[in-house]
C-alpha cells in the first residue's frame, strides 16, 4: 500500500518533509515547495536534499512516491489580464525547476478557473499555456487534478481533462484523481470500478499518477469542494478503502489531504494533523469511530 499525506516543507526542506511523513507511518508524501498562496521561495538546500535522498533509500521510499503540489495562485485558465497569465506560466516553470532540483517526478496542478471567460475559452487558455510549459525532456511531469466544479473551475469532468490532454503537443502529462472533488463533481465513489472503466476508455489508466484520498462534507454533485476526514463524510470509509486497495491502482501513490482536527468541535484554536491515525486506520482496513478523540488525546 503506497500511502501518505500532505507534509510541510520548512527549514530542513525535503529532509523535514520526509521525517514528518515517516512519523505518520507513511511511505509516500506530498509537499508545496513554499506557501501555496504567495511567491516567496527559499533557495533549495542541496545538503538537506542529499540527506533526505539517503534516508529515503534506507526507508525504502521511492522518489516516484513524492509529489509536489503547484501553488494555488497559478491560474492558466484566466487570460483577462495577460501579464497575470504570463506570470502563472513563468511561476509554474520555476516550480518545475525546483522539483527537478529536489528530484521530484510529479507536480499536481489545478487546471484553473475561467472567471469571466467561458469554460471553452478557459480550457483553450490552459492548453495554450501548457504548450509553453510542457516539454518531452522534463524530468518532472505536470499532473492535472480533477476538480469539483466550484465556481468557474475547469477540469470538473473527464471530458474537460481529456480535451486539455489532447490539446497539448507533448504527452508528458498525467492526471491526479481527488475523491472529494470527484464526488462533488457528480462521480459516485461507491461505484469506483464504473468510474475507472469510464476513465480507461476516455483517457487511459496509465495517465493516473496520484490519487488524493479525501472524504467529502457534501452530497454527490454538490460542486462545493469541502474535504472531510476519512469515514466522517458522505463517501464513507469502506468506499475510500476500496479505492486505496484497488488492484488496478496498486502502484499509484495515495495522498491524504483531510482537515486538521481542532481541540473540540466548539474550540477551533488548536488544530493537529490526523494523518498518523487515518493512515493506521486505512492500513488496518477498519473504520475508527474514535478518530477525532484519538487525535486530540495524542497531541495533549
């Protein structure tokens, strides 16, 4: 089982991210190389990278199971202000270079929001931008995340993802599934095999490079994108466990992006990561109804 979570990329960069992942019992992880909401980036420290790579080898963690997530501020779909669109292209190129410095093979990208453009125009803008960015010789592949369809998001169904993939000249692109987004977009995660069959026919299973494993606070087709902890949402533990253990996707890293848990349902002041307990629950294959309580007790 290749499973992990989002981790932090702070003072010791890749090394610290790895150590956090190991503390959760993970053998995969995902990081941002800086805050997702701004452009500040510290220089990649090669010594921390070397130490991390050596420790990964000792721990048996493959570089293919380390995922980067592109910053939220990148929006390739909106070309209303061309200088902002060009900035998104330039900044994504910089992020890819940082990934290549770290040895990371995959970077997850939200396709973008069309804003005042039509959906078709937004998708054409994404394709045009990716044709400026994606090259056959890059060591870091962009993988497009399936979206919930909130607001003017592009990539809210498989047809839109396929249109983008088909429109980019280089085929050095992949897909990242997100179970919460898929549920909110209208794909029934209770019948994941049917979804995979549709994906295989339209796009091809070989394009799936990562899966974000999240429960959802919303009903099917709500287009809201609100993650829930594993087993505490509308998708449910067993459906998500079946996705994680699906034989067709056994070599694909599964990454948790579930919400941190507060001190109490009333007091939101103290929030802690649930990943150690969610990963243990998934490995065991049995829902833990005391998840929140266990997380709160652990961090006391």
